């Protein structure tokens, strides 16, 4: 499966700036304008892929220096500076393209699977995580792909030193055993159910609200997979936030017969 964004593909933009650096025009102002326009195109494209992403690396010190030189004529170093900056950004964008393709391929491995994001409270309350009857909880015929975001792992880690210490430790131990301690790799639990952790590559923007960060992960996965995702939770607030954001949701705990699938 390939990502099909509305904007230009990352590799196309990388090739574009690479070509710009190879065939530099004589007009310094035009050259800088072309490069700054390319940076704007990259920002729009990356915002399409990532819900929360740090785009400051596009605005380097050299970028702002070029920006300031836009109306200065006759600087012999302008072509050299644009070429150097373009090469740096081209290499970075190609790495981003590889990462995006790997994510798209990852969620295309099971194209008919039900994608289920597991909330932290599923680990801490009710049935022990490794004893949950997944097929009873999620009564679908399709394969089930359970995904545990890194924010959930962090929250379980923090609970090891608080009130849910024994339960959090058991849950983490069970999860590590199920996934063979390998992030971003689906491990079979039998009966058509797989489980994996979701650890994004590169810098991560950790948010104060765990629900917000988990829902942002849902949005990223929906973008890469081209399918909707289901949030499995015991928290009414998360259930409501997930459905309000257009995701499917299954709420356990209040009434296990209640399942919300309207997004």
C-alpha cells in the first residue's frame, strides 16, 4: 500500500529541490524565492501526514539568512548557500519519505483488519490484559490488529510507582512478552488477533493530555492506513472524545454490552 496524499509526494519534493540546487539561475532574488517556495510546499505536505510535527528544522539559521538577503543584489555566496541548504534538506526529506512508506506498508500488511487503539485503562482495570476475550469484546469476522501507542506505555510506566503498581507491572510484563519486546512489529495472539506497540520515529511532541496524544496517534494511523480506527477504552470521556473526532469506539466497564460504532 502506498500513501496517496493530496499534496506532492515527499520524494517528488526532494527531487525538486535537488534539481533546483543543480541548475541554479543567475537571478539571486528569483533563486531565493524558488527555495523559500519549496520550503512552504514541504510544510504543507508534512502537515498532511503528521498531526503533530516539528517543522522548525526547515527554518534553519541559513534559511533565515537567505530570507534576509532576498532583496540584496550581487551576493556571490547566494547560489552556494542555496545549494548547501538544499542538499541538507533533500537528504532529510528522502529519509522522511522512507519512514512514511514504511508506515504505509506496515498498515497495509493486514488490509482488512480492524485497527484497534488500546487505551491505558484497559490494562489497569477489569480482566487482566493477557486474559481478555478479544473476539467476544470485538465481535467481528475480520482480523483484529491491536495497537498500543507509546503514550500508553509511558502511562503504564508511571503507574508502576503509584497506586496501580502491581497491575501496571503485570500489564507491561505481559505486553513485552506478547510483542517479544519489538516495537512496531505485529505479533500474533492467535484467532486472527495481533498486537503491537506504536512508536513513531523521530522527535515526539508529548502533550499534557494523554487522551489528546492518543487521539493524535489515531489520526496518524487513519491517515497512513486509509481506514478508520476503533478506540477501546473504559473511560467515558475518552469514548466521547473519540466519537467526536470521528473515530469508532468501544466502551467497556459501565455496561459491557454497550458498543459505540458511530463515528
